[in-house]
């Protein structure tokens, strides 16, 4: 009888130890997630926001103009506010390519030429490292929640109003 109680106590002890270990691992994962989200929010807060309009639809777009801002883009984020996105501004119009490394939000991207018209729109899957190219030289790229453009009937050739001027080199 003593041996059985001892074995039961050992199993209970192991179960309690596993629960503590699991709780600790969950707490660490939560702390890391909060730190990443805080860093992303802090970085996002540093970017200026412009209001763009396409076919009467308004967009609040964070503006990424430096190499570092463009390289980071919407990485490490888990959501976007409605009608919000990120506008990438380049120094000159040329073929542009984007990927979704470390990006957790499914996105649609509109490549925009020097005339402010959409060159092409492409859908991108989270964490997909395949390149998505503009079909012609683009001076801008606008990332929105996946399907945002299609849901509003926005397509290649439509004009984007409110574009900031590119910064000269």
C-alpha cells in the first residue's frame, strides 16, 4: 500500500511539475509576443501617415521612405486597421519586388507608377518568400489587407490621389 501511494505521489508530482513548466513556457511566449508587438507598434508610430484616395475610397497609409523602413514594412504585425495600409515610396521608378518574410497578415499590393496610376495588383500569402514583381517600373507600392482592392473594384489603371513626392537621392 505504501508503494502504491508513493507511485501515485510521484505521478502527481510529475503532473504538477509539467503544469509549472507549461505555464512558464506560455508566459515566456506571451512576453516575447508582447515585446515584438510593442516594437512593431513603436516602429509603426514613427512613420508618417498620409490619406490616399482611390475611386472615392480613403486609405490611411503609413509612409515608408528609407531603405530600413521599406525593408521592415509590415513585418511582425498581426493585424491592420480597416482602410489602413503601408505606402512604400522609392527614389525612382523601376521594377519593384516584394516578399512576405516575417509578415503574418495576408496582403494585396498595388504597384503604382510615376503618374499615380496602379500598374498591377497582386495578392501575397503570409510568410511566403516568393517575389511579387511590378509589371512595369513603379515609384510606389501600397500594401493593404488581402482582397481590399478587389472588394472595392479597384484595378490596374485606377488613379491614386494624395501621393507624397519621392525624396530625391
